[in-house]
C-alpha cells in the first residue's frame, strides 16, 4: 500500500481560509496537533522559497501565533530588547537620548525632546523626522527595530540623520540615564489646577501625592486630571495613585478571573484631596490602567469625563519570562468598574464629548503658559466650563 501525497499549488488565493491570520481559519478540530506541527515545520525548513527563514524564526512565529490564536489583540511575544525597554519605563528611568517619539507617523517623528535631555541640548526639535540611525536607513513607517536602537548604554554616541521640513541635518548625541517625569501640574487663573499623569510607573504615586498637596494648599475651586495619551503602566501603582483621591476602602476596580471569580480591589490609606470637583480628560489613547483610574473617579467621587472614547483595554495581563530571554504577555482576566460596567473592548464614553486632534494634544500638554494653553485646548476649556 502506497501513501499518496497531494501537492496543491495556489496562485493568488483571496479566500479568508488562506488569509494568514489564525482567527481567519474555521475553528475545527485540529487532530494530531503536535504531529501536524512537526510536519509543517519540516516542510517549511525543506521547501520554503525564502531560504533565510530559520528554525528560530519558525519557533518565534509559533509562540506569537499561539498568543494571536487566543483572539485577544493585547497578548504578545516580547523580545529581550522590548522587554528591557518596558522594565525601564515602568521603573521611571531609561537610557537614551530623551525624546518622545511616534513610529506611526512619517519615519520616526519626534513629539518632543525631554527638557534638559541630551536630545534637547543637541538641538533636536518637535516635528523632526529621524531618517537614519548610525547611517542605517529608517523605514518610512512603523520601524520598531530602529526605535529600540536609539536606546543603548550610557555615555555611548549615536548619530541621527534628521529631516527638518526640507532640510537634512546630522546630529551626534551621547546617550544618558534619563528620569521619566510622569506627573506635572499647571495652575490656571480660574482657581483650577490641571494635573497631567503621563503613565503609572514606580514614581507616579509619590509625584502625584506631591502635586495634589500643592493643589490642596491653594484652596482649589476644581481639579482636572489629564489622562490623554496615558497607556496605563503598573497596576499596583495605579491603585496607589487612585487612593490619593478616593475615600479609604473605596472600590477601584473588580478583577474577573478564570471561572468568573470576582476579586474586588480597594484603596488603603486616606486621600490627599477631598471635596473638590474633578473632571478627567480622556481620549482614544487613554488605555488600561488610565481607563481604570478614570472609571474609578467617575463611579466613586462623581468625576466627569471629557474628551473622546477611551481605548477599551480592560484586561488583567501577566508577563511571564521565557528561558531564552523573551517573555509572553497574556490575559488572565478582565476588569469591571466599581458600578459593575464591563468596558473591555468598548472603552468609556465621556459625559462631555469634545474632539481634539491627537497631534494637537501632544503640543497642548506641553504648553506651560496658562492663557496659551486654554486658547489651544478645547477639551480643557470644556472641563473648566463643567467645573463651574
């Protein structure tokens, strides 16, 4: 008895069955899974058109594919460099040149240099586009590898080729250890203070406490918490931060774990500021811990949300190290607001919707002159009108 092997050659198939995405395949029984995996791997290693595809590439893709097959877009495989960058940022300190960047705009676009950083001292400006790093061309969009290469060891040089409008400029910058200032505050003539929380890292609760103490000393008429572009961060540091504004023992959020087991998370300690009307600025890049923070303030002390709908990333994630230096970030639960709302995949809708271009948000958040800030920031003006 002979085994008949059928080879089907496909030329430009548009069917979703061959779309290359795990979610595109029908969920049928995958019998003899381990054997099928080994055979598929062997075929690719032996016959795949691109000989540069290695066994390492296939295993990496397999792990990434397992996470993608879960159907939750926030789960991912983290490379050693991206994992190191994540740990640095969550610690509130990193080694680099001190620029906030956007890889989804043209090339690597500088949002702003951090004041006093090597980039700032070298004359790098907001709007500069990095087109080469140490002579290597940067992709026109989404070049994460190039973004990681800007980081490195302290006191080492990096040469950037920059496109500034139509002018090409070369800058050599020496990397240094840079602290991430995650909280800043701005007093407005109306007796309201804006507190901008960029992320929830190790230093955020202490910085937020100091900012709220400054606010409390002024007998404020209102408080605006700016969470626009805040992607979240450390869950426990977000809870510590929320406790500075919520009553002792108040619900911050409820975790819903496997088997629908609900675990309430409550504040400890007394708040720094109480009895002051609060508005919270949010937008489509307000995500994860920042959304939870906003939801807790709204449900517990009646804060009003102003801006646009938040991202909708309300899941409990865990990061587990793998033996080869990589790690996986995966979902172990979801969250509910104190009042029981489950916004995972939906986001929070603001009570006062006001649209503002995201590129403009980057600029207004760094405007330190109160009159200029109010003139440019329609969402902040709407929050002030609400507090009156």
